């Protein structure tokens, strides 16, 4: 191995160490934000609070650092492979046994994507997704109109940790034009919004009057944008909402009661 190759190898090692340190710093900040939100979830309702935006930024940084770590690790492997001298051939019988042993190891080994290290925060997120099996959630499903976001109530049938996709079931029978019957979808994590627990009112956020939310329209399984009319005095109370584009014949906006467990935060950039 030449001096230049050794220097390149050392530079890659330093870069890998730097990335690991940066990852540890970001993870520490993420854990602080998690603790803050778990202790005082109401803080996100305060005007000017940017806790959720800060958390999103930290997750984006963590993802970028993890991808960079994979790239540097692959570069190090290539540098080492190109610098290692070929080993002695050895006895033919030993070579054959080694090859057979390697074949068996390959059969038992998982693909690279399976053995990549998962950060604790991502592992927690995957665990939370897997725990939604059998639960009803809000899901953004494909529509013919790509300019609009359609959310409906679906049941989670399965969550694939490898592809990070949900398999969900629309339990509402379709129209005759759609072939009738129940429909299944495979959706990414970003298209799923868990509902607050029916039996745990404390899991529901308190939306103040005037806040835009996404809610299940009464007697349907579809979710639409709505505005909170009155704040709840008790956690178990329902919300009083005004749905967008819900004007009556006289032009008035009816106020509709919606259970707290059918109301979620309006997704950023929602189109209706």
C-alpha cells in the first residue's frame, strides 16, 4: 500500500469518526425534544412555538448523516479491497471447503439493506408503526385528481419494516362504478396519521378555537379540513367544527359535533 493510499484511508476514517460524532449530537438533541414533548405536549399549541419544526429538522439531519455514513463506509471497503494483497492459494481441499463454507454463509446472510444499522429514534418510529396493526387510522390514498389530497378512515392490516409501507383496508364498500367491495392500499409511512385513542382522551391534542384541523365528516369515513369553533373544557368532550365548503342553502356555515378521537392535526401543505 502506497503512502497516498494510506493517507486517503486515514482521511476516510477521520470523516467516518466525524459523522458518528455528529450523529450522536443530533440523536441527543432529538431525545431532548422527545422528552420535552412527552412532558409538556401542550407547548406546541403556544403561538410562535417551533418544537415540531425543530424536530423535523433534526430528523432530516439524522437521515442525511446516516446516508453519508453508509457512503463513507462503502468507500473505505473499496479502498481496503483495492489495497489488500491476494492471499496464498492453499491446498485444493482447503480451498474447496472454504468455498463451500462461504456459500453456506451467504445463504444465511441477509441483504445489505437488512443489516444496515437502525438508529434508536427510527427503531422507535418503526415500533410505533407496527403497533398500529388492527387500528383505524387516517390515510392519504391515491386519487384521480393529483392536485388534491384525499384522506379516508382505513384499518391497518400489516406494516412492513423493510419497505416501511403500510398495508391498509378501506372497510367501506366502494361504489358500483369502482367495482364494489373493500379496497386495499399499500402506503408509505408519511401517508398515515394515527387517531387519538378512544379510551385515552389524554392522547388527544387540545386544538384552540380558530385552529385548522383534519376531521372525519359526520356519518362518513372521509376526512376534510375544518376549523375549531370552541375549545374543549374537558378532555372527553367532542369538538365543535366548521367544515370547509360546507355552506348551507342560505349560505350559513353549520357547526358540527365530531368526537375528539376523529380529529387530527392538519398535515403541512394539505390540498383540498
